[in-house]
C-alpha cells in the first residue's frame, strides 16, 4: 500500500494539498474522525432544537401557561439541549485537537526523515536553515489547517446552519428566504476579496523569509560581523528588510478592513430587514413574540459560521502555501535511495574495488576521471596530490554520498548501489577535515554513531584519540555541553572528538580526510601513532597534505586533476616527478 506521506510534485496545488492532508487523516484516524463527526452532528442538532424550545416557553408564558407540567418539561428539555450541545461540542473539539496534533507530528517526522535521506548534492545546493524553517512552519501550518477545518467549532456551526436553514424554510418560508438570500452574496464577496488578500499574504511570507534569512545569516556569522566592525551595518540591513515587510503589511490590513466592512454591511442589512418584517408581523398577528425570538436566534446562528468563514479562505491559502513548502521536501526524489533488493554487509573481508570511476559535480566537469583502484582489506591507502586533485571527492564516493556517473564501486564484490546505505555506513567511518559536532554533551557526541556504547568504551575511544585529558579539564567532563557546532572547543579539540566518535563504532574501513589538519605537531604525531596501531586491523584510507603522516602506507595513490598518476609505496613513487616535487617541497 502506498504511504499516505508520499507526495508528488502534482500535490503542491491548493486543493491537492488539502486532499493529501485529509487522506493521511483518514488513513491514520478513521475511527476518531467518525466519532468527531458524530458528536459534532449531535451538537448541531441540539443547538438547533434549543431556540425552538425557548420560543415555546416564551409563548407559553405570555399565553398564561406558567406552572403546568408541560412548561417544566420544556424548560428541562431546553437546559438538556444546551448542555448536550456544549458537551458534544467539547468532545468533538477534543477529537479534532488530538487528530490535528498527531497529523502535524507525523508530517513533520516524514519531512525530516526524507530530508536526512536525500542525497548530498541536493543538500549542497540548499540552505539548511531555510529547509528547517520550511519543516517547522509547514508542520505548524498543518495543525492550523486541521484546527480551522475540524476545530474552532466550524463544522458544528456549518451543521447547525444546514439544520437552521432547513427548519426556517419549513416553519416560515418567507423568513427562510430572507435568511438564505444574503448567504451566497456574502460567500462570493468573501471569496474574491480573500483571493486578493491571499496574494498579499503570499508576498508577506516572501518578505518575512527574506528578513529572517538576513537575521539568521548575520547571527550565524557573528564572529565575522564583529571582526569587521559590521554590528550596525548588519542591524540596518535586517531593519530595511523588516521595514519593507511592515509597509506591505499595512496595505494587506487595509484589504482586510474592506472585506470585513462589506461583510458587516450585508449582515446588518439582513438583520434589519428580518427584524422589520418580524415587528410588522407581530402587529398584524401573524407572528408571536416567541416566534420572533426564534427567528432572531436562527438569524444569528446563520451568521456564526459565516463569520468564521470570513477569513477562513485567506488563512487556508496562507497555511496551504506553508504546507506545500514542506511537501516540496517530501516530493524530492531520493536519487540514492536503496533499491528494493538492497542487502546488508558485514566487515570487509576482501577488498574495495573502484572500476573505471568518473564523477562530476554540477557545473564542474571531470572531478574524477577513469579511476581504477583496489583497496585490499587491512591495508592503509593514502591519497595525495595538490588541492583540487579529487582526493576528498573520492572519499565522498566511498561513503556513497554521491554515485559515480560512470563505473562501479564494490564492497567485497557487491556493488555499492546494491548495499543498504545504513549498512554500508556502519562499516565505513569518515573523519572530515571540517568537523561538525552537535550542541550536546561530549559523551553524546562521541557515542553518536554507537549510542549503546558503555562509558568504558567511550573513554577508551577518547584516549585513543588523545582527547581524554582535555575532556576531564572541562567544567563537567564528559557531560560538558560543547555548544553549537562545538564552538566551546578549539579546532584541535573538536577534531579529536570527531576521531574518537569514528573510532568508537569500530569500523572495518576508516577514512581520514585531513583529519589531523587542526592539530599541533605533537598531538598529530600522537594520534597518527594511535591510528597506526589499527594497521592491519582496520582498512584505512588517509587523505593528507603532509606526506610525513602517510609514509608508512601500503599504497600511496597520486592524484592530479581527477586522474590517478601513479600508485605505489613511498620509495617507488619518488621516481615520479610530481610526487618527488611534493616530497621535496615538504622535506627540503
């Protein structure tokens, strides 16, 4: 069965968004939806009956029937109808609120899960803050839509409206006609003015996003702002965009006023006309006082849902627009998703093989070209070359963050595309040059890839990464929270936490991409020696500018402009002029 949270590009239009949302509501909460409609209908019926009972009570009192049994029964039934109507309304609201919060959460999780699964080149071209904003606002918009359509008494009011109009026609056809005629006029005017307001609101959303993007961008780069003395300039830049938002907001507010004023004219005109007719009818004896009260009550009840519908269309348009942005994320095709028959893999037993690999980024041709390379199990392979040679790109392909445009990569003879991504990344650990840590405790960061690890194992990994000593010097040791992206730690300390995190999962393949670049020489040497103890225990792929750290490698791969120039041990490659030049620049 197709998931109710699968979204296509064709599902981003107004009615399609609402249809998809309600499809997920029905799929998940069919029983609660039925109960919601049941209690809402009961409430609507009882609210319609109550004014009729009030009419009979008043006419009975005026007619001199005051303390007989029928009067007290009417009065009791009247109270029961009011109380029952309120109780039905409360119960239906409870159901609607539960449905709205649960549906909101499920769509949030669906969007976030899909976001994390999308291929890296998609993330490369998107702003993570903007994507997070779309998910947050989209989830809130789904709740608001559910609240508008199921909660806020709208459905009860609409059900009551149907009963009231039908009953009014049955009792007083002319009055029923006077009540009904203004309704389509009211709705049509609201619809067309709301479309104009909705367009204005969409423009406001764009202006708000521009202002917020400027705000978050400046705050995220506060060190650069302060370094260049741009505190006032950044504030003014944000102020200009936020002022533009407010200036247009005033225009939209005027449209709201025009819509509301016209609606009030229609409402007051109808009430005045009906009241004038009722006064005339009382004087000529065709209506009783109780019937006038009944008609006035019904008239007010017809405008309760219309007043709720007053801004409903505009609000829905706004919420649907936000929801469609969340849908845009879910609608993105995961080009690297697991194939139906994808398999799990265990520790590397033989080799990783790159067969005629070529790759290019968008707008960049031949980042890698015709790469043929065998990485035997337990060996250390070093990738060297000038900046831009393709070393890091090759590492990203080995993590399957990208797929090659030509050729195949295999893990013990199984092509990467046929291996479950989660399984592959359990076997391959990557330590990038630019470390990314979470705003969590040191312990949580180290155990991120292996949350079930014991404290003893965490400390052992930290010691192997030469991080244990400095961790103990922090305010709360392993429980110290390190700030956004690890800002409370130095670059070298962050790098050591990242190394410990990778070592803790005990990968069968370890990729180190300039992983000691932020370390001082003494610490770099110590960590290199620690990692070297894993030689022949873990297959290592090391990317380094400093040749001193990879002289022990079983094979060194010399890359230049995306091509393999030579493969061999250090002493063999010294015969290659390009490698020899790199060596001489560092050692002489």
